[in-house]
């Protein structure tokens, strides 16, 4: 198999000088990591399905939506009792 390397373009320009380029490693803007613990409860299947549906509607049908809905409910509960 012959590959035509003439079509490969060489990067244009040079990288910025180190003193003007931002230090993206030192500027860690990720949220602080918190220790996670599992929470497991047994609920009726219909409640689970309703909860899953609501979580999907609010946060999208993706990984983590039920956790986000639970945390939203927990914060609302805490605000209500305080």
C-alpha cells in the first residue's frame, strides 16, 4: 500500500513563548474532589421507573441523572427544614 504523504500538511507557525503562554497545568479549575459513598435503597419498581423518567426529563437520559435528581431533592429538603 503506497501512501501519498504529499497531502500531509506541516503545522504552521511556532508555539508561543513559554513566558506568554498560560500555565494550564497550574490553573486547575476542576471542582474539588469529594469522597463518594454508595446509597442503595429498595423501592417499588413503579417508583423507580417514575424517578428514572423524571431524572431523564430534567437532566437527560444519561449516566448520573438519577444521582443529580437525588442531590437536588436533598438540597431542597435541607432548605425546607432549616
